[in-house]
């Protein structure tokens, strides 16, 4: 009799577990979804417990959809081939998925589950934005990166995107954007309390959490969204002030006298032509710090550099010499940079580089395959 009672009890426990496991749809396990705080409440029931980044390989550029009153409508915009997107939810269920709920650059939309997609390469498509304690030399405050999320960031209760949002910091509280550089205001400054080693991912950005104080609260912001503010960049300990050969990890002033020209690639990344006493350098650099001195200083860190002897030459880049058009047989993309051996010699090329912003590298190409022409020879109005 006791044995039968035990068997009956065991059977009831199994039945209870089976019912609960069957009804526990993975789309409703919301404790691990980092977008719970951001999505429309009506979409919460569709969220997945984990989120994965993909890259579109669908050449048909399928339309982005909007869900209204149970019906999917075209938004009028496509999801372009070779772009990143993050699947954060499914419709109508995990077992029978017709549409993916997608996050992409602060936008939520739906896309057909039939889309062709590939896994992105982490070292190419997903970028590192970690901040270390050493990045905060002479820095006690943070400001918002000027192109992040339309000028606002969230402060979280814990170092976790799923935790409670304590406050929303507006860009105009800490700075306004002038023509070239931010004008620091700090009406309600974000003060640095500690740099944590807890790592996370925000869409295509890898980073860590920074403990800050804001107004009367203590919370956490993600490193990809912020940049240190230095009170006096002229006396910044690691600032390279000499005109010697430039190298990786050098901190330089992008508004300094040794800057020949700059090219902005977005995401706080620049291509820079630097001049020293006997050499020129083509550098790729990332934003390191904003400066209280406004237009006089902005600090960047060199992440790759190519040095070449001082040219008695011109160099071609679309924003520097828009009248010169160059192509290279090894490369079909943008950001081609060409160094010539002499003035006005379109096919006398010394060096050809391109800026690979995905791998954060400057790649030298075979200059024998570079051809250039002066577009003003074929068009009028170039004067």
C-alpha cells in the first residue's frame, strides 16, 4: 500500500512537471531578455529568452513589417543585404515561427522568418568598446557620445540591460554639439564611481559597465555609450606632443597642428593624415576623450597606422581631392586613399591604401593595379 502511494505521488509530480514544462513557452521566459525594458509592452509576449545577431544574406532585401491589430503591414523600408540585425522575438510561437521580431539600431520591426541569413564574424561585425580604469586618467566625469541613440542614454539599477532603468540622461544635459566638437555643459554631470569588469553586448558593440552617480542616484551605464571628459587635455599625461613617428595606441589631439586632414567614419572613428618632421602617417583612430577646452582639443587613440616618407606629392581621397577618381583591381569598396609620386600625375602612384572599418585596419593594396583620372577632364564646372 505504501509502495502504491509512493508511485501515485511520483506520478502526480511527473504530471505536474510535464504540464508546467509544456506550457512554459521559451518566448515567455522574460527574465533573460535584455530588451524587456525597451520594447512596446504589447510585444513582450513574443520575446525570446536569448537574442542572436545575424547578417542578412538575402539579396531580395525583404520588407520590414509592422504589426497592427494582428495584421502585418509593409513599413515601406527594406532590410538591406549585408546588414546586421538581431532576432529578439518570434511570431506566433517558438515552435511555429512565421516572423522574427528584430532589433536594429534602436529600431524594432518584423521580418519574414524565410529571410536568408548568416552568422556574423565577431571580430569583423561586432566591435569592441571596452573601457578600462587606465582610460580615465585625469577624468572624473563621463559624457554621451555625440552620435549615440539620438542623444540620450539609460542609467540602470544594476550592470545588466534587464535591470530597472533608474533615469534617462539627455545629451543636452552634459553637452551640445557644435559644428565640429561638443560644447561641454554638465548641467547634471555623470560622475565616475568605478569601472567594472562585467562584460556585455549592446547590439553590435561589446563593452563593460561603468558605475556612475547622476543627480541623486547611483547606477550603471554601458561603455559603448559614453566617453571620458578630461578637464585639461593640454596636460593629459599620455598625450603625444612630439612629431616623431606615430604608432599604435598613441593618444593624439585630433585638432592639433600636426593634423593634415581627417575623415570621419561614424561610430567615433576617424581616418587621419598626420605630418611629422620627415614623414607623413595615415592613421585610423578611435575617440578617447572629450575635452573641456572645446574646439582646441579632442583626444583620439591610434588603432592602426601606416607611415610613409614626406611626399612631394598630392594624395587622393574623396573629401580631399573630389576631382580625382581612383580605382584598384584588388578592391571594389569605398575609403580608397592614394599617394602619388608627384604633382598632377594621376597614374604615377606610390602607395594605395583602404580603410577597413570592420576589421579596424589600414590595408595596403598593389599600386600597380591602381588607376586614377581627373574627373575635371571629362566634366565642366570643377573650378
